C-alpha cells in the first residue's frame, strides 16, 4: 500500500496548475446518461473517483474514451461519453460502495429509462450522509420508490412530472440529482432551498448546453422546464475550488509564495477572507492567484463550516492543520458532518494541541510540529496530514494514501515542483 514521505521545513515557491473540479466532474459524467448522443467533458482530473464512476457508466452501457495530460506541468483530460444504448438500469453494490457520488446516476437513469435500481452508497467514513432528500424529491416528481435488500428501486412507468420541491436543508447531491431528473420531466420543476455551490451552476450550464431549460442555478431557487430529449454537447469543467483552497493552505502552513494557475478567487472568497486575518495574502493574477504568508507565524482565527458561500467543510481538516502551528488559539466548528474530526488524533501525534468538544475543536497553536507515522482516515483528512508534514520538523509518513488519490491528482509532484521534500513510497519501498 502506497505511503507519502515528507521532510518538513521547506518553504514553497513556484507554480501549481489547478485541475478540474472532481465534485463538478462526477455529476457531469452522470448527466451523459440523459442523452443518446456524446457528451464531451474537458479539463477533467484523473482521479480514482473519476475511474470508479467511469466503470459504473460502462456497466450501464456507455462507451468512454479519455485523452489528456501526462505530467504535473499539464492539467486537464478530455472524456467523451456515449450512452446511446443503456444495457443495464442497475448500479451494483460492488461499484457504488466505493463512492457516494455514484448515487447521481439514479436521477438520469430514472428520467431516461423510467426505471432504476441503485445500491445504497458508500464512501468516506465522515458521518451519515442520508439520501432521503434525493428519494423524497424523486417521489415528488411522480416516482414510486422502494428500499429493499440494500437497493433503491425507482419506477416511473409514465415518466416524471414537474413539481415544486422544497428541501429541508440545502443538499448539493440532491439538487444535482433532481435537476438532472427534472430536465426530462413533463412540465416545470422548482427546487426551493437548493444548493448554491459552483458545481451546481456548472452542471446547469452543461445541461443547458445539452438542450435543457434551467434558470436560477447559483441561487437557492432553481427552475427547470422539462424537455422531451437532450442532445450531446462539449463542456469544460470548472477549476477545483477545494484543490485551490488546499494549496492556498499549503503555502500558509509552509510559508513561501505560490502561484495557483487557473484558480478563481470567487470560488474561495470565504477562505481568502479568513486567511487574510491569519496573515495570508491571496491576490488575483492574470492567470489565477498568488499566495504568500506574512513573516512569522500565522495568527489563530475561528472557523465555522457552512454551505456555500460559507467556509467549505472540505477544507476544515486543512485549516486545522494550519491553525495547529498558529500563534494563539482557534475554534473550529463543523456544522455539516458530525464525524469529521478523525484527523485530530493523527495531528496530535505530530504534537498538535487540539481538544474536541462536540461539534467544535479548540486548537492551541504550538511553535513547531514534529514528524511522525500517521494514518489517513478519509480524503480531506489525508491531505491535512500532508500539509502538517510540510511544516513539521523531521520525517512524516502518511499511510493509507489511497484516500488521497480519490481527490488530488499528482499532489506530491505538484508540491515537489515547488520545493517540498516529498515523495511517494510504493508498496515494498
């Protein structure tokens, strides 16, 4: 099993290309099931989750070709997906258990084939992420749904019919699933309290390019006027705001100056505001963002995760690693997932002073972290340990980095190109 080895203490200096957003790419790939024609997606990252969903789409009958980047200096792959013939309406457990986003095939399969059978999903162990909002929304569109033997059985023999769907709370996945399903429903669907994330906007742009009629994406009220069929399109995936925020925090914790090529300040505005208080300067450039840390240690700042446009839960572990070396204390409160502090014991193994009280963690900064053997528990926790290793004295070994490969493409190569002493150790080395 691969590990990552880091010798900390080196400031970062250089350029990092930001890849396409994984969390935008996955629903876009699922959208290919809505049409018989080819959907071509550009600027995709090459990640384990992309591969997993590709295997699932092939199982449904899609043909897929990928071309693109081959080194850390390049970014962006092109994926052409043709789902002319759906040969299976079942998303099996063996594939869905690997990644929660696999449930995004439910809406497209049901809308196009009027039937779908999708395994209840798996993914990172960061707390319960129920799909009740997906199911309730599809039922509002006229589907009959049964949960049996670990599967969601959905039927709509007469097709889906538009309706008003009011979410009890914003859900990115449910908003995306229902937006796709409603694209082929009869009549108008209105999603109230919809998720506002940039990835939702990106999906709406792609669906509209395929012939859908969607307005309001990016607000909490999205209207979808159903059409009888969608066609193929070519669409470029937006930059990954979580990858962007991760490398901003890498520069913050390690020091130095980094240019993030292709990054968008709008997508990480909440992160940039908080880090400015901590002593990090994030400024726009002609081709992205420039990140520097002021002289001396970071200042402790309080953080609360919130749905977009608030501070993202997917950057909570990374900012905790940065606050572990800050001057003063920081209170970090997690409001999205109830079990997302599993990185805390590993950071404490490196000398961090963190105490968890329910949904909040009090981080009292220490002058220096020390290298240690640590274990990744989920995708974002794994990268927080890498960031901590950049600042730690001595050697850090991060184990179980297969979590990392689900969401970061060539992370060690990108950091090494900016001066970090980091390498991947393959099994047996």
